[in-house]
């Protein structure tokens, strides 16, 4: 099977021009087929503030009322996505910007109210059209996917970029050997959170249970790794957690 | 040759939900292959004002400094484009939103300073990739094109939507019988500007010269018709000037 690399890059890289250009340089040099999934939450918060719209977060997820949906549609689907596409085109990568609505690539449903929390226009992914995505990839195109989906009834929905990345990777797993790379502020999963040189090179499922129980892995890294193993269970070959600067180098943490 | 209809709809329709839904209803019912090109200038002006950015226009064109480029990239490429795509998907049209940067569909260059006027990040179109566009159209997809292009060096450029529509129509003319439809506030070119029932049904080039010299056609309608004849000269079969409400009906003015 041919290889595809699905790279997820977050808002912290997207809003820092120097970091972004290094990431794009590394992305451009990746061999073979590739997909870029981006966030942009920090820029959305900045834009919302400029527009006098309050940003409310619950467990790291944005409460998305109608006004906020307009902001994220503008910022993720327009500002960030088109900047990335134009910069990749300038580097010889034939990129195409997509939200879930484009070509009906990612269908979702509005998250139901749970425990009294109404996230508003937030989408939980139902299905990624891996076949359509493969057709694009096979024609030499690099999809650049914004963290937006649609409900099939005319509404865009705000959707977590990590989830978009893992669902996209899974949808391609029957057709390709998929490597899913999460670019992160840290160089990988650290044995000592205060020591950037303590990257754990490989984590298998059995290691994960041990690392959790002995407290090496904690906090936000646990759901990240759980998502990684869920992707592996769905046929993704490997998940790499690394820094944007190190994308394409054999460093970081490989989960398999 | 198979037929393609390229429909251009302006900001006045895009920002009026009732008008927009009628337009999309009519667009959905058009038979055969189709492309939608949209504006959004009024929404960009509103958004710029909310962000404290002054909108400066010269001869109806927006002076586009770096901040304004961000606004139009957000509003045209994100807010308006994705709303249209999601609404079309809900109506069973497999739409894909594109700017000129996506798939390198429309390359342009920054407009040079002329007569002391620097339009800033405004693009004059060099080339539309009609082959790539045809491949999408042949796969049953309806491209929805925002009035944004790119310079191939990493920058988006703000580009007139009428021009995008005519250049897109021309790029398809060797492969299809192309009908280019400009949706407009009026029901067509009027013999009496105060009488909406005075639509001139057909205008040939010889008629145009007469209508200009006797003063029937004046003001902003002259460049519109000149652009229409330029499209005809480049192989477009017909140009229709009509209202968004009447799209798909045999009314309006046909230029050929």
C-alpha cells in the first residue's frame, strides 16, 4: 500500500509566522501523499474579541453560538485555510482548502446537550468520505482541511481539529498505509514534563497502561494518547506526536 | 458540446437571506453542469467597519491594504463561500468552495500603480485553469468560486467577482457551450431605467453601438455590456443579464 501522511497543526503554530513557515517547509519536504489539518482557535478568540464577542470554553471546547459560528467559519475556513493554501501553492504543493461541507467530505451532527451543557453549533463527526478524499490525493492534490464540518441541512458546525485529523486518517486506512502526525508544542511525550530531552520514543498499548498507572503520562496527554490508540485500532499504521519544527525527522513519540 | 452555466451573484443577494434562498433554489434547478461565482462586498464593508477598518473605494473597487485583505479573505473565502456550499449541499448539489489559490485555479498578479492609485492587494487575472475546473465539473461537482485569487508567491489577492465570472466562463469555452449569467438587482437591461417592464430581450453588437449612441444604455451598464461582448468574443455562447429571482427563466437580456 502507498503511504499517506496526515499532519495536524494547531493554532499556536498557525498564528506564529516563523513557526508556520518552518512547518510548511517540513510539510512540503514530506515524501508521498499528504493531508494537512489545521486548527486556529487562538486566532478565532482574537477575532471574536475584536468583534466584541465573548469566547466561552468548556473543557477546552468552544461554546459556539450563531455569532461565534460566523467567526470560526471566517477564521478557520477563510483566513487560516486560504493563507495555508496560498503558501503551499507558492512552494509547489498543489493544495486545496476544504471544510467538511466541500464535496460533502465530512458530515457531522450537532452535539446534543449533555449534563446541561449546550455547545451550540459544534459538530460530532459521523462520516468522512475517504473515497472522495483518495480521488483528490491520487490526482496529486494535498487537501488542507479546516476544523469545520456540516450537518447536511445547511449549517456549518465547529469541530475539533484533532478529531478531524484522526477521523480523516481512519477514513484513508483501508486504502493507504496512514501515518498520523500531531504537531505539538513539545518534542513528544515526555517522561519528565520539565525535561524536553526525555522524549519517550515509542509507546505500545501495554506501555500506555503502565505509563498511566505510574503517573508518567497524565492530564491532557491521556486523551491524546487514547485518541491515538483508537486510530490504531481503526487501521491507522502509526501515530506520531512531535513538534512542528521536527515534522519529518525521526524524533518525537511513535504510537503503534 | 455539453452546456455549462456560470452564474454570478453579487453581495446584495448574498447578504439577504430570503433573496439568497430563492437564488439557490433557482440555481439548484438549473439543468446540466454549473458554476456559481459570488461577491460579498457589502458584508466585507460591514465586517471591516466592525473591526474599525475604513473601507476606501476608487471607481467601485476596494483599496485593499493588508488588514483589508484579511477581511475579504475571511468574508469571501470563509463566511460567504462556506455558507453557500453548505446550503447547496443541503439541496443535493455537490458543491466545492474554491478561491483562485485552491488547486491553483486562478492565478493573478498584483495590479500595478496607475495614475497614482495603488489598489494594494488587488489581483488582475492572468489565467484560469479551465482543464482542472472541467475535471471537477465532469465529476458532477459544482464549483462555488469566491472573488479571491493568488499571486503564486504566497499572497491572496482581492479580485472583482464579475471578472472572475467572465474569465471562468472563457476558460471553459473550448470545452463547453457556456452560458454566463449575471444576476443583478434589475430584471435586465432596461430601455427606460425607471420602468422595470422595459427589458431589452436581446442585444447584438450592432444594437449595442446604437443603444450607446442614442443614450439608451449609459453609466455602469456600458462596462457590463463591454465585458459581456468580450466574453462572447472569447467563445462564450451567450451572456444573460437578469435578476436573481428570474435565474433559469427565459427573461432578462441575452447578449450574443
